[in-house]
């Protein structure tokens, strides 16, 4: 886990912010199939974890196997242990100061063109950011017409 998880707090957020289930390629084993390169040991798709991430609307909890739930819980528990035993360095932080959500412990301010933009992860702008966040909601920007995508 050390080689693949440089920041345990970020990995924990990643593992707890979406559902995870058995890998579709290795069926949750984590092992490479026999018909791939014989030198490949672990499943290339899930990198040996046996788990794939899903969007919230792609899978329901009853579709996730007990074994996948147990593996996922073990990964989460191991990360929580690492975070608890790691010097704080300011992370994980308290709730996001823009929107107040505690789901974004990696919030940070990013300098852009002389402004300090509040982001949830260094990339996604917080909708509660007083400088720029109000423009990130579902409304169209002023003077911009919708392209109109047919369903």
C-alpha cells in the first residue's frame, strides 16, 4: 500500500467517497488471468486489489459481495490506522471553510491569476468559494448559451 498511496488522507477520501465492488476482470481475486503475460502476477485492471470503483448510480449495496465489502473495510481500516499514527502536518483538516462540508479534508487554496481560489482537492473549485465558487454551480454563465445536448 505504501508504494501506491503517497497521502493516506487522500486515499481514504478516495476509498470512502464512492462505492467499491469486485473487480470485473479478475472477479475480485486480484490475480492476473492465465491468458495474459505469464510474467504478470497481479490483475492489471485493479492493480491486485480485487476492487473496482463505481459511480453511486452504477451499483447498489446489495450487488456488492460480502468478500468485496470485507476487503474494502480492511483497506479503509488500514488507512485510518496510518492516518491516526502519522504526524498531523495540517491534514486531515477540518470542514471546508467555503461550503462547510467535512467530506473534503484536502481542501486548499490555489493561486490563479493573483486570486486565491478555494478548492476541495487542488482542482475542484468549492461552490462556496467567495471569489469564484458562485460561478461553478449548475447555472449557465452570463452571456453563454447552452449547447443543448439531445437525450
